[in-house]
C-alpha cells in the first residue's frame, strides 16, 4: 500500500525543509515538538511508517527551513487580505 504522507514528507525534506508529524496544530510523536523537525530520512520513515495518518508540518523560519509564512485571517471586523494589501 502506498504511504502518501511518507512520500510527501520525504519530498519536502529533499527540498531542504525540516518536517515533523502533527494532528491539527499539535506536533505528535516527537521528543521536543517542532524542535524535533528533521530532514533525516530514517527518522521521517520511522514517524510515518508507524503513523501514516499524521499530517505533515514544516518548521519555518531561518533556524529551520528558511521559509516565511504569512497567515491572513478575517477577524475582529477586519479583512486580513485588505490589511495586508494596505
């Protein structure tokens, strides 16, 4: 059976991105939450072979993958995309 999440996690790691398993916003199966994020194929295989249902999270920022994420929300009566545009 194909393990789609494992293959995706390995692909992300091949881009140089640090990954870790999660459910929702909660890191799972790691010793130190997102600080356990890795590009190590052996560790990634262990995580997703044992829990193929887990989502994939990518540790962002300069200390990890070098990715910047902008989270745009509509809340408190403000339109996030309009605020960003302004």
